[in-house]
C-alpha cells in the first residue's frame, strides 16, 4: 500500500537537499527556493511538473515501477534510497544485480559536470545509460536502442554500420575485444545470464563472431587511444579514462584529447556544431 505522506515528505526532503550545481544547472541570482524547484526535478525525472507536484502534495496516481525508477534517477538516489522510495510507493524494489540500470549518484554527479567533454555511462554489456551532450555529438544518441541491439558488442557484429565510426585499422582488434569481453562475462554471470543470451544470438547469426569465439581468447583490454572517424569533423584520436562503479557494474567513459592537438581543436568545433546532426540518434529497434 502506498504511503502518500511518507512518499511526499521523502520527495520534498530529497529535492530540497539538491543544489543546482549537483545536476549541472546554473544557480542564478534570483533563486530563493531551498534546493531545486519542482519543475527542475520534474525535467530531470522526465515527467510533467504537474505530475511531480501532485506526488509532493500527497495526491495523484499510484506511480508505476518505471516512473519510480525515473524519479530515483532524477533525484540522484543511492540504492538504499531508491529501495526506500519503492517501498513508500507500495512497490517491491528492483533486484540489485548486474542487470540493474540505476546509476549511482557519484557517477551522475561527475557526468553532470562534463557538459563540454564526451562522456557516457554504460553497463557491463556496453548498453548506454546516459551521455553528456558532447558525447551525443560524438557518437550519436546510443541510448535509444532496444533489445539485444542495446549492447554495442552485439551491434558490432549484427549491424555493419556500427563500424563506420571507427578507423578501419581498429576493426580487427575491436572484434576480438568484444568477443573476448563477452566470453568473460558469460563465464562470470553464468549460462542463464543476459550475456549468455547475447552470445547465443551472435553464435547463431555471425560467422565472424563464431570464429573468434572458437579462439577462446580472454583478458583483452581496450587500447588507451580510440581512433574514430566522425562524419562532421573527420578523424579523431581520443584518450579514454574509465571510472568503475563496482556495486552496479557500470562504467563511466571520459574521452579527452591532448591540449593543442588537432583532435582537441576538432572537439572544440564539435562542441560548437553541437548535436544538431546526430542528436536524433538511431531509431529504436529490437534485436
């Protein structure tokens, strides 16, 4: 059963504890509200301001699991806080396992401060959960895929157009890297896991993947420098730093270029161009 007063108070307290800087918003001179405004939180939660306001006023519909997950993410809740939110709303909290898509507040705070840097948060299967604006401009919006195609490793073998963004000399190594990484995950997560399901699909549908799988190569690591070919600014050589949230099996990739380099200048140009060409991203599609 939903605890409307408890839910309303929890939402208010969490909203009032958040500051504009926590989510990459300017403070402004006329801000008088403690914490964030309701409409700001509503935007972060991808819902209408009216819907969110009614929850804080102990009114409105019984929020669904999907809506609660969106609220938990928008409020930058920890896992314990997320579970508390679900229970207040009369729902069972999601399982805490490698399939969880709830991004920890630490990674979100870092990503929110990287508006001028290509960055993305992905699951262990390479499913994009969140991107910085320049990350979208660099690779397109990769959050819109559905089904197995959410995994970049799966797309690498199932959709040849995925490879167009990467320099041709990188293709052979990346094929080995994705096959090796998936084999390691299948061993780690077991035969009934999502990793095993992806492997079965690729073994059935990709001769290249089958050949690499038979090599049983394990333990490959990504190159420090990523070589991309962007349709607007051309060739880029980017250094990739990785932050890991071991509790959630999520990774934050941050792509940088040496100051003064040609790639650094191209990133500055890309930030001006913005995401106009690529922000629409791929059409959602199932695997």
